[in-house]
C-alpha cells in the first residue's frame, strides 16, 4: 500500500503556490527499498499538500516512522531548497542533529556539503548547504541575528514532544515569524513534528496559532508488544535487577535484539562491563569488543595526557582536544540533557562479582548508547550484530525517541530517568533519578515492536506504573527562568508575559526573573513613579541594557554572567572564569561527611578527612585571600590541580572529583571563548596554569562576586542582638525569617565575617550556606544600591537587612567610602 508516487505525478499534482521545481534525487536501490517500508512515505502527498496550503503543519508519528529522515527529503524534492533558501531542521539533542544529517545525506546520495549540521561550536555547513540540521539553541541564536530567518524557506521543529525549553520558545517565536514573512511576501513554512499525539499545547493554543494548524497522523507500523510487569519493585539496586533480567532473556528466549533503558552514562558502562564478562564475544578470537572500546578510551586519555605534558602553556584550542569535548550536556545553550550528568572515563575493572552463572555459549554483542558516545561507536547500533550473536544495546533515554535501533525484540525498562531539579527558593539545580512518565514508559516499550511482535520487561510493578505521571511536564515549568527571560530580552521581546509559550512559566517565576535581571543591571530599571497600573506594566517589560546583551552571550546563569562581564578589570578575568566554572559544576570536592562502612574504614576516613580539611585550608590561604572564602578554596583547587596536570591520581589524593575538574577545564575554555567573542579586541588568553591572585586582585574578586551574588547577601547577627539562642553564629538574609549558618566545611566557618555572600543554601540538619565569601559593609551601598533603602545616618547601625521589605537599610555615611586605602574600583 506504500506505493511510491511517481515523479511525474508529483509534478502534475503541484498547485500554483507550490515552488515550481521538482528536484530529483538519485537514491540507491537499497535505500529506496528501505524508504518504501516507512509509514511516513504513505503520507507524503497528504503532508506536502498540507504544507502547501497552510503556513504551519503538525506531524505526529511514532518513533521510527520516518519523520526526521524523510520529511526534509519531501521538501527538498518539492523544491523548497531550489532557490537561495534552505530547509532547516532543529533537534533538541546534538546527537540527533549530527547523526540525522549524516543519514539523510547518505539516503539522498548527497555530500555533507549539501546536507549539513550545525551544533554549538561545530558544524559542516557550506555555501552549498540545502538541508541544515541544527540544535534548537543554534536556531535561537540565528533568530537573534536575523529575526525573519530569511535564509530559510521551511523550518522543521523536530522532537517537539520532548518539550525542551528552547524548542518551546522556538515554536512561540516562529508562530510570529511565519505570518510576518508571509505578510512581507517572503512565504515561509513551519512544520512541528512530534512522536506523541499529545499536541494540544501547540494546536489548541489560540495565543500561539489563531487558526489551529492541521495535524497529520502517521500510522505506526507497530507489532504488538507484550508488557511484563515485575511483581515487586526494586528500590535500590535496580541495575542489578536489569542484569539478571538480561541474563534470563538471553538464556531462555528466542533470538532477537535486547534494548535496555538506564538513566545515565556511568550505569550504561557498568552494565556493559558486567554483561561482556558474563557472555564474552570474541571477534576473530583476538580482541573483544570491549578491548576495542577500552583501547579507544585509553587512546584518547593518552592523547590528552601527552598534550598536557608536552605543552606547558595550553592555548584555547586545546580545550576541544580534551576527552570530554563538547561537554556532557547534550542540549544547547546550557540547558542540560537530562541523561548524562557526568562523563565516565573510569575504565578500571568492575570489582562486583558476577553472580549469575550464565551460559556463555551464545555471545552477547553488547553496545552502549548515550549522547556523549563517539559517533563511530554510536553508528554500531544501526548495523546488524555479528553472525551467531545476540545484540544488546544498553542505552539512556536517547533511544527513547531520538534514535531508532533496528532489530529489537526485547526491551528492559528500569522505569527511571535522570532529571534536573531546581529549587525555587535558592535556584539550585541538581540531577536526580526519578520515575519516568507513563508516556515515556510506553515509548520505551514501543521500541520492541518495530520488526516483529516483541516483549517489554518493566522492572517495576503495575501499581507503581499506575502512579507515574501521565506525561513528562514541559521543562519550562520546573526551572527558574531568569536565563531564558534574558535570552528573550536579547531578542527584543520585552513583554515576556505576553509571549506565546506553548506552556507558560508561572507568573511568579517571570516576575522574579525580571526583578533579578533588573537588579543585576541586565535590564533597564522601570520607572518608580507614575500610575500604579502603568508602573505594573513597565515592571514586566523592561528592555535590555548593553550589559545585559553581553551577559546574554555567556552560557551561564545571569548571576555568573554578571561576574564574567565585570571580570576584565584588574586582570581578574582568568580568576573570575575559573571561579564561575567551578561554581557552575556540581560539587568539585569529594564528600567528607560520607559515613564509614566498617570500623576499619572509619579510622581511615577520619585520617583522610583531617588531611583533606588541611588541604582545603591551604588552598584558602591566609589574610586577604581567606576572605574570598570558599571561592578561594575553589580557585586554589583549580590552580593546584592544573599545576599537577589534572590527573585522576592528584584528584583522588586531594579529595577532588576528577570528572568535575575535567569539566571545569572545558568550561574555562568555553567561557574564555565567549568573553573573547564579546570583546575581541581584548583577546583574553587563559593559561590553565594560573599564578595565585595578588591581594589586590582578591579584593577585586570579592567585589565582583558581590556584584553577581548581591541577592545572596547575609549579615551575621551581632551578639547584643541575640534574643533566641538559635541565632548564635547565625546569619540573617533578606528573604528568610530563620537563621542560616556557615557550613562546617567552609573556609570561613571559624572566621564568621559580618557580611557574606553565598552561592546556595542547602537544608540538611540546619540551613547551611555554601560557597561563602566575605564582603565589606562599605561596598554594599556602592555596589548594591538597587537593594538599599537609604535612610538617615542616625538610624540603626547600617547596613541592616530588613526581611519585611526584603531590602537592605543603610545610609551613605562617609565611613562607607574608601577609608584608608583605595579600593580597586569596579565599574558597574
Ligand atoms: P522518526 O523520526 O519518525 O522517529 P527516523 O526518520 O528517525 O524516524 O527513522 C526512520 C528509519 O530510518 C528508522 O526506522 C531507522 O531504522 C532508519 N534509520 C535512521 N537512521 C539510520 C541510520 N543511521 N542507519 C540506518 N538506518 C537508520
Ligand atoms: Mg525523529
């Protein structure tokens, strides 16, 4: 029934609004045959007709139905790239952008000069490019340069069901750009493609589209999948359970590939290692696949090491040659891919014994699959497994919708997903493993029925499944939005509240974001006088400032971007970059509070803790540098680690997380590039081996930190003010009624300065501030006037944090201005 429409028919079918040309494509017979099996081919005519007649079209179809690979080809053949305009496709994940561009080039028998990709910092786009795959972040940046996207005749937003923040914003923007282009006589089309049928957020949203766009459903060629629930739900060692299940399937069930869903890269590697041990596969009796991959990792490692030792001064280009190159966040513009929270270069042997006595007579061809995996390794999953073996792909949720793996009959689903969580109060984010949604679990199960009837083994009970949320919520609703608001203001979208979000962030979140950005100087301050209603309006539509534009170009949160923007003063930039990189990476130090497993270990742990605490004290330095507090410790750690060549051994000995240090190094390179792009004439060069900052620079750094973290200010409660003993050694913040404390591991735990800024508040037994730096009271009115309520000098001791108004009461007394010696001035 999937008859191919003849080329002649296509030409005849065209209507006047269709581009005049039909561009033939010379495909190989094998490709042609494979294409014809794809359900989307049956809908080609319907899709193209809808595209001709409507500015916007939504296409829904199961993963594997051929949307990503075929729809761009339909458009190409219909002449949408025949003039000077090109076809653009956005993907939320870098993996998909790269691998799909290669696949489509191959299918169309065209070079990668014509079918190209662009991801942040990397791409192969040329002047011949006709079809361009890119990440959503890349297109967003292009809109900043050319709002009408004049290069494009069509934009396809792929994987819209993922509801990534940038995809959502793009749909909102394009809902305005497309009519504008049509009005100007430069017609443009928008296609939104989704793997689920839940598209009401796009179609039934009158803010977005005045007339709902047509939805074309592509039937899935889906065979039945039998779902098997576990009787009980393992809470702790679910990866162990996954291993047992695979062993059972492999030993007892008929041939057919196995696809396993885990939550992150480290889990994937551990399971691969265990499986390869249990069911070894030997290629030509010489090397196993594991050796191959291990040696690949080793090779990269060695290469990186060589670079490090033979080049004492590392220039910026060297960052891209490090093992963790593009970073472990697969999504663009600093929004994390939620599956890969860390790189896993640990290639040591797995000490865990293999309890399962497997019959190793049929080898298992084990392949890992996750975003950061090298493309050559990823490509292996598309090839048939070697004769006489069973394929077993161990994947993160990239295999859920972005990539389709052929030949899968069994799916093993751990039911979990790694997600980024944000704390609304502190803005702190963390990765946590949680249950996935019912929609995701069903997507995963669907992977088993692509070529024949299949089975899905869910390692949780049906009761637990019943408690899953129906759909994963849009990312935009569960994170603070100041970075996003800043990006939109940079696009001159001043009234962010009016923006046609497919799902809008909460009004409070938007207000909070706007306020923070105003106080950071990224947005113009709204007028303080006038009619209430007008002021209210103005408060929510502040335009961006030049400082805000610079900040918007840095791939970090606005508070840190502010620090980077100020960092060039007094030659502080390399230090600011290092501190920002260290603060952006989750926890650079090993957890010293880890409980011991045995008595023997306990004494060793106590020794180790003592040593590491001493090490941190050394890094904190004394006198002036100590006042930079925990940020000085971070700076010291980064500096010391670089001097030692950033080795796993050095990190282990000094209580640093190796992965974190590698990531900091990468980020330093990236941030330096970003700063250089803003101010090319200055051309900062970051030598990884920094010398420690001078006392003068440390003072400047503390001011810069204050300028960025101004809303995270805390004042020590003075002894004479303590009425309740809980306030002993406690600090007052503008927003919290209860005391917060400096964490015992902090460099300033004993110093207890009067005024500090903190990076975050963590609530454990008490509310503890982490990442603490001391600041001087007299800097507050100078550097944070926006938070200050200036009173008369006779009022209470100044500055005073007032929790009823959330402001700082203070007065500009002469004593607050540069007493004694000149402070390095920070231009604001
Ligand atoms: P969708 O976007 O609807 O999920 P795709 O267009 O990504 O579907 O994939 C369609 C088919 O093309 C899949 O079934 C898959 O088998 C095949 N395919 C995709 N990428 C490759 C590749 N790199 N190598 C071989 N086959 C591929
Ligand atoms: Mg797709």
